């Protein structure tokens, strides 16, 4: 990890990011909000790096291939789950969530809208004058960096649930009054546990995504209706 405390202009970040190897991290302090926004504008769309900002601290992470592989595995499983349950699910990938009033911004590895899904359908850009609509589930793949230090930003955003995988474990967190609390099962899908998700993700790595997605769908069909319909009334999607 490279740490810098000197002032640096947004245009100077771009060549540094271009040279950042997969798995590498750059950290800068005393970065102005305008410089953070200029950096995002200069990068344009579709960049690979993950960038977070917190009161002047700028962190830039370059993911490894296994990082994105696990993210894609998880996304496919979640879309398969939504199809089996016949509920609406929309993913916004690594969308940047930022708000100048908080002096904070981040990019999850993946994020999904369920109850808040009407707030993002057809939206091209978030209104910078108001906080962005929180996804119902944010995903963090912590292979080369740890996301726990960014959880307070997710809490400000109001994300009710975070899924976190470090390649060794799969953990789920629910937002409580005091912050995020680790829990055994999903809030949105109470029959789904971190242990189950990790078993399927681990097999995706060795057996391939499509084959395991088919098995995951079969596993979902085998769950009892009591488990499949176990959302509380306020958690019902429609």
C-alpha cells in the first residue's frame, strides 16, 4: 500500500491509477472534495479501481481477477434467487454513492435494490443535492483490502444490509442503531445464511458459475414454502 500526505491535483491521480497493479492500494490524505469529484470525472465510466472518500482521505484499490470473479458469482446467484422467488431485483454494480454534505463517498463491489428499486429505475444520475437512494444490499469482496473501515459510510447512506466475503468466510451484517451487527442470516432473505452462500461461492471457484447456479436454483426449489416466504410484512418487496 502506498500512503501519501502531500497535496495532489486530480489530474495527477490518473497516471498513478493507470500504473496501479491488481491488488494494490493508494491512500492520500487532505484531498479536497472538489479534487475527489474531478478525479471521478476524469476517470469517466467503466474504470476498474474502487475509490472511497472520507473527510479528505482518498483510497484507491485495484481489484484482483478473483475479486471480480467472486463478485460475478455472487451476483448471478442473487439474480437466480430473485427469479426463483419471482421478485423484482435491480443491480447497480459498483455505482459511486457520494454526498458532499457528508464529505463521504464509496463504491461497493456490487449493490442491489429490492424495496428501494422504484427509486433507481430509469435514473441516469443521482441528484447531487440530496443523499443517494441506498441499495438494500451492498456487497464487499475483501480479498486485498478490508471494507470494515468504510462501514460507517454505508451507515450514513442507510444501507440496511452488507454482505462481505474475504475468500475464507461469508458474513452478513444488519444495520442497527449502533452500527452494523454481524448476523447469521440475510435480512432480505431470512432463509439464506452466510454459510450457505459461502458453500456455493466456494464451489463456483472450482466448478464454474453456470453449473453451480443451476444447483443453487435446485437448492432453492427444495426449500420449504415456510422458509421461502419467511419475510416479515415490512420486508415484503411487493
